[in-house]
C-alpha cells in the first residue's frame, strides 16, 4: 500500500493513470478534512466517501452511514458476491491524533506534496490506506467485478 502512495508521489500528475489520480484525489480530500477527536468531523469525511460510492453506482441499500454521536460517523459499504460464503471485511479508520497548528510549519489539514513526499495530518496513519480501500471498491464496481463472497468496507473510528 505504501508503495502505491510512494508511486503517486513521484509520478507527475500528467503521467498518472485514472485510478492513480482517483486515489490521489481521495487521499487529498481526506487529508483536508479535520478528523481529530476534539474538533474534527469524522461524519463529514464518511459522508464525502459515501457520496463517491453513490456516484459509482452503489445502491443506497449497500451504503450505511452510522453516527452514534455527532461528528463520529462511520461508513459501511457492501459489494455483493456471487455466493452465500461468509463475507470478507476490510477495516480502516479516519480519526487522527490531535494536530496543534503551532507544531506545524503549515496547516496540518492542508495536503502538500513536496520533494516526492506527502504532508498533512493522516498521511501515514491511515488516510492513505483508506484512500486505497475506497479507490479499490470504486474500481471493482466500475469494472463490474463480482467477487465469490461479499466484500465489506468499514471506515470508522479506531
């Protein structure tokens, strides 16, 4: 996973394939949404990803936004398989450690690419992984992929 993110960093935008560009766009979108515990909004991030799933053609019945309390939203998306075999669950989280602006030389919720690296709160844990997960589920739907068993993506709080 980290290799793909590194690949995205070194390729000029013009040389990236559409799936790479999509992953980068999702990564940027997630980094720029503050999902810290104190003032962040995980619900805003999960709603943004849910909108991408809807746009890709996932039926509303397969997209579940759950918010036990304000700003602490979770997202569960199901890609249906061809059998009744037990599903496979993929889990990622969007909440990040607090980011004091005074500790950063720029806004920690601004996505930056510099010298072949990405910067911003969550680039290492774990918004890049979530971007790859979302991109993969979007591509499977777009390509008409039918797994043998259901595949479930769960994006939530740690």
